[in-house]
C-alpha cells in the first residue's frame, strides 16, 4: 500500500471514530456528566467526604466512603494523586487512602457514564461493582500488612478536614438530581424515550446528495464502531464550535459575573442537548425531524435546572458550579477528541489478528495482557474508553477489556512514581502488584459471566479468590512477625 493511501485511510478512520463519538447519544452523555462533575466539586464540600477517612473512623464507614469519594468528587486519574497525597498526609489511614486512590478514577461520574454509553451498560456496572469491591480489598490488605508501619504516622487530627463539619444544601441536592435525571433521559435506551411523538418534514431536496457526499468522506462501518457523519452530526459539531468560542469568553472568568458570552454559551448548550435528542431521517422530500420522548424529557430537565439555579441557589454557587464544569471540559475534552481520533487512526495500522490472538478469549494470560495494555498504553480518564472500544471492535474479549479499563487509570509510570513519594517504594510495589492481580481477576470474573458461567461456578470462583488472598495475608503476616522477632533477638 502506498504511504499516501495509508495516511488517507488513517485520516478517514480517525474522522469516522471522532464522528461516532460526537454523535447525539454521546453528547447527551458527556454534557450532563460534565455539569454533574462540576456540581459535585463545587457544591459538595470535600470535608463532607474526607472527614470519614481518618484513622479513628470505623472501617465500616471509612472504606465505603473512600470508595464513594471518587464518584462524589468526580476525580480523574490526574486529579486523584494530589488528593490522595493530601488526605494521607492529613491523617487518613493507609487502607482507606489506597481504596480512594484505586477506586476514584475508575468510577467517577464521567468515566462511568461514558463507558456505559460507548461500550455498554453491563461493563459500566461491572466496572463500578468490581472496582469498589476489589478496591476495598486492596485497601484492607495494605492496611493489614503495613499496620505497624503506618500506625506511628497517623496522628489524631484536631483541626483540618478530618474534624470539619460540612453539610450539603437542599438546593444543591435538587440540582444534582435534576442533572442526573438529564443524564438518564439522554442515555437510557427505552422505547418511550427513543420513539418520536411528533414529526415534521423540512423540504430540502439536496439533503440526500449532501449525505452521500458525507458518506464518501467518512465511510460508515458498524463493525469498527464508525457511524459516519450525518447532517445532524455536522450541525452538532458546528454547535460545539460555537459553544467552545462563547464559553471561552463567557465561562473562563465567570467568577467575575455573567456577560453576554456566558448567556450565549448556556443557550447554545441547551440547544445542543435538544438538537441531540431529535431523530432525523433523510426522506425523498428532505429531512424528517422526529420529536422523541428524549427531546421532551431533556426540555423539562433543562427548564427545571434553570429554574432551580435562578430561584434557589446563590449567585456565587452558580458561578462556581459553571466554572468547575468548564474546568473539567478544558481539562478532559481536548484529550478526549485527540484520543478518539488517534484511536481511529491506530485501528488501521494494528492488525486485528494481534488483538484476537493476545486477548480474544477470557483466559488468565489474556486478562494479564489487558492489564499490561493499561500500563504501556496509558491514557487519561475518558480517553481510555475510545481506546477500549477500538480493542473491542478488533476482537478483544470483554473480560480482558475490563481488566484494561481497571488497570489503565491506576498503573501509569507517573502514577507509580508519585505514589512512591507519598507512601514509599516498598508499599508502592505492593500496591502495583495487588492492582495487577485484582484487575486480572476482575477481568476473569466478568469474562466468565459474559461467557455464560453458572452462578455456582461464579460463587466458587469468588470463594477461591477470597481463600487465596486470606492465605496471602496470613503468609505476609507470619513473614512480618518472624522478621520482627529476628530483629529483636540480638537485644535479648
């Protein structure tokens, strides 16, 4: 193949992937998710979460709260590290801090919602459940093995975040529920939301010709996850450009107050959501526009959200919410666009046979390969989702795919180096080993379920996992005890 032809195919594939991820159903996922992440960061005090992670907190409270903290604080793989360092040095137990470090990037609202829409609700739920359960397991093991090393470092906190009392206002709760409702309405695939209840036809005789030109430019290939570019998609991309420009001038300095750019950005965001919820079809007469249940649901949510923000919330709360949401967009969305485009290009040059050979079945080796992919091919939170979708389209089994999604946010080189500075190299390598093992086991377990394993077999598998790790803890405990006794012998 000529180099110029290969470059053209790579660009086509990259544009096709980007178009599919900027389609209506993804926008209806990402836009509410960014607003939810911003609201959680701005309106839910961090003290309300991290004060439950101190050394005096009950394990029945500290570990579930550590697992929940990543979801509530909407932390990504980059943000989790300074937060982890902060709560550990402020007095959090090693176990809850490690649980927070592992679970946070995997189950934050952006990653979970995007995973569910792009890859499937089943793998999103598996990611939440197994990350939380195994994250708590890793934290408990680390806390037990190093209980003597950390006990002296954990001092009672009389001031700071572990003693602070914080509450969440009712208006903030209502706003979060409305935003969550918008996410559900935009992503839930049920007939009552998908079906159009009103339809109009826009007479545009050239619509078919324009669509054919778009199909030639960016081909449609469902087997590769490419949905092509529709006329509606072109309109949505144009709206995104308008949102980007207006938000840059209107939300970058939103703390100084609203201006006309701010109102333009918010209006364009609402218009984009409603446009995404429409169902468009090319017909001989032009374009048929269907007003679906999703459209009317989003309309209700948008109006209710605006009413709550205007009537029940303080202006400082609204501006901080919008600024945090825009910060998440600036931090993640450009990486997402680049990652999706590169994933589409890489798909052309990586033979699918490689992926099928290495990770096409749910085996121990295949799941470990998925973990290795997570280390070598590290991408920021959300960007790993289109990469995972690329692997899935190339033949990767869903078990190793989950192993990759669990390991990718945790085991990057920079994450390992920073973690080592916080808790030391010895504990860090133990953590890396446990993450690798648990991620591999998570992929095996989920892959067995995908392959139709019986509940008894699954229960037996889980029992075996528990027995293995109980044995590992006992061995490590005896080794540590013998080491301590050997160190005391010369002084006797």
